[in-house]
C-alpha cells in the first residue's frame, strides 16, 4: 500500500509538476481520497492505473489537491494592519513598488492588494504579481469575474467602486486589473520578476512540511528588498522554523514580518 502511494506521488509529480512529497501527508491523503471515492476506486494502485489511462483526470486531481478557496480582504484585520502600519512606510519609498501574492488562487488576494493600493493613492506606481501553480485558477483569476461568496469581507462601497455587476457575477474594473499580472509559478522556484516591497503568502505554507516551509521562507527573504514586508496567513504557525528568525516581527497577531528593520507592535 505504502509503495503504491509513493508510486502514485511520483507519477503526479512528474506529470503535473506538483511536488506532492513536500506536502503534509494527512491532508494530501484526504484529498486523494476525494478523487478515489468520486471514481469508486478502492486503492492507490488502481487510481494510478486510472490516471495513466485517463490523463484528463490529472487536471481534476490538481484542482482537488490545490484548494483554491479565497475571499476579498480575507482576514480583514490583517488588511487593516497593513493599511495603518505598512502602507505609510511604503508611501515613503520613491519609485515603483512591487507586490507579490504567492499562491493567489482565483485572484481575490492580489485584487484586494490592488484595491488597497488604489485607496492609498499608490496604484499608479504599483505592480502586483499574482502567481499560482494551478492554471485553471489563474484563468479564472484573469477573467476577474466573482460570485457573491468571494465578497463576504469587502465593504459595500469598495464593491461598488471597483466592480461592475454582470448577470449573477461582479467583474473587477479595468483600472484595477491592469495593475495585476498573473503568472503560473511554483513557490519552490525563484521568483523571476524582481525584488519585492511586499510578499503576501497566505494559506499555502500550511499544507507544506517543515523543511519545505523553511526553504520557502528563505526564498521570500532573498526575494524582498531591504525593509520589505512578508505577510503570512493567520493559520500559518511557523514554530521551530529557523528561517523566519531572519525577519523582524512587525505584528505577531497578523503575521507581518519585515526584512532588516525592527519595530514590533503587537
Ligand atoms: C487556499 S489557496 C490560498 C489563496 C489565498 N492566498 C488566500 O489566502 O485566500 C492556496 C493556493 O495555493 C496554491 N499553491 C499550492 N502549492 C503551491 C505552490 N507550490 N506554488 C504556488 N502555488 C501553490 C494552490 O494552487 C491554491 O490556489
């Protein structure tokens, strides 16, 4: 059974590039079971056979493995903190700003960053890179069409200001969309778009094992400009991950870190 499981992981990695072996085993197995049950397949060996015979299943599997759930201004208190404590510092920077939403899913997070930059008068000099390994999610993100579920944390006036209702959806306005660049990218790889003023990576590391978390935190450090900010998810508890100690803690509650400047607040 365990050999079959490893064979299945290796096959998925080779065919999709999704590095299963760096992800925590329990959630991974739980998500694989979703597909096995849906197809009425009783074990990993038979599922591997099925994948080889039905390569189109890889797409569905990847969709299940990479949970894409997201919301505009998810954890609003984190965005409030960034607005009050981080944006004023970024405003003092001269020249263009680069934000990176790593693991952006269907786009709610990078569009939230763009809206926040817009409200702060920073949008014209800000580019938001939004990356994910899931091409289906990225296609959806690029379309910029969202249903009500995504809006539960967004103030009504911001929804009116930045979205156009269309049938049963809301479409992000061009003035926001043009500042967000979506690209397929694996967070294990080097980020090829320059050094960032702010990296937001939320609800991604939680699925990874500790070694992988450590490597990625190191990559983020290298990828930030001096005094750049890293924002992790509220669920991401990096206890014992040494690479996070390279950062200064800006907010323990909101998991906001800074490269090279100390100003702890909460
Ligand atoms: C739960 S969503 C998080 C969306 C958003 N960051 C948020 O917090 O609302 C997790 C996203 O991480 C992406 N992801 C998982 N592993 C990744 C990797 N190695 N590289 C890039 N994206 C990854 C998934 O495809 C998925 O879209």
